[in-house]
C-alpha cells in the first residue's frame, strides 16, 4: 500500500501485449518520452516489483501499477533476495547464516529475514507489516514465505498441509546412503537441550516423513534431492544423521566435516496454493555454487 503522499494508480491489462506498448496506449495524455521516463526511473511496478524493461510481456488480467510521485524502492541485500511480491505475500531467498526471525539468545538477532522484509515494506508504507508463515534453520539457505497480514499468516500456519504442495531440498551428506532412494519415517521429539531425536516412547514425538534420492557422489560425499512430506523441526538433519549420513557441516547432528563452512542444506523448491487467490504458486532457486564445487575434479 502507498504512503499518503504517493499518487499511485493501477491499470488492468485487457489483452496480451508488451509493457511499453501498454503504457503508450494507456497513458495517452503523456508524450512517448514522458512514458519512457516513468519506466526508466522505476515508477512502474508489475507483480509487486519495479519493472524497467520495455518488452516485458503482459498477460490478460495483469495489474500494472504506476507511482506518479516516487520511484519504487529497489531492495538490495547480500543475505536476502525478494523473488516474488504481491499485496498479500512476499517470497524471499535467504542465505545460510541468516536467522529467519529474531532470537534473543543470539547476538546476531538484529540481522534476520523478518526484520529485513519488514523494513522493506515499511519503507514503502509506514503502516505496513509482515508476518511469519514458516521458518528455515539459521544455516539452511533457501525459500521463505511471509504474509503482509496477520490473518493470512495464521490461516496458512493452521492449515499448512492444505496450502503447501511441495518442499524440496538439496543436501550434501557425509558418507553415501546404502540405497539410491528411500522414504524415511520416524517419530521425532525435542529434548531439554532443544535437540531433536527419534523416540517411540516420548508422547510429544511426531511422525516425520522424508523422501530422498541420490543425485551424485564422489566417494566421500553424496548430493541428495530431498522432499519433506511433513514439516517437523530439523527432520532432514535428524533422519540423515540417524541413517549414518549426517549433513556436511552439521556438527549438532554428528557431522565430522565442514568442507564449505556452512550447513550443506538448501531449500530449492517451494510450491503452495496462494492463500487469497487460490492460484498454484511454485518457486525454484538454484543451490549455491559451493554444493557443486565439492564434486568437481581436484587438481593434483
């Protein structure tokens, strides 16, 4: 939502076209040079992001937003990348090492994805806010979803299994799994040290289901494509460790190596139903280069 000082208008695309052509036909009271300046100087927004490319394709039903007062703020942060935004949700890619939300017990709590996204939306509208839909471990990289309204976040958290269609990860394990692919099922619980473990006796234990397949190996490490069917805390880390193949860099769950100075776990795909429109949403981000680096031939 805009600040009161901003003059913003929205225009609905009626038929497929390109952005500049649409602006020419829509803003007939302005000269072609004035229209181009609006585009070049980031006054035009499409699908929640500033757009400057003349030939950007538009589909019927798209909403083009123009801020006639200010240019749209360009978010830049080495630890966080915004990959999708609309009036209800924001999808971001988080770097390894960045907290998802504040943690009062850590000195780095001021540096977290929630705060970065909140500062971003408040820069556009001081009354705006963001709310947590889910989390990633601090040293897991990948995709995070935030809502712009508390009710939306609560709705998604309470009906998570209905909304979320697919969550997939890449991980690098020490040792190579005996099976090329498998489904891991175990009851996991949290102890007093906040350490997750399998337990058949603990009443608080919940079923965790993880599917994996081995993509490649190099004799020491294996790269796995992992899909979680349940969203339990640390479930991939726990189940890989208990299988005898802890994730590289994961000292908490038994790793003996730290080849890239980080937990080698990356959430690369997240698919869900949009909480308002019901539209199928799917986002994919590549694994950091350090994942493939482990499998490159070493020079002698």
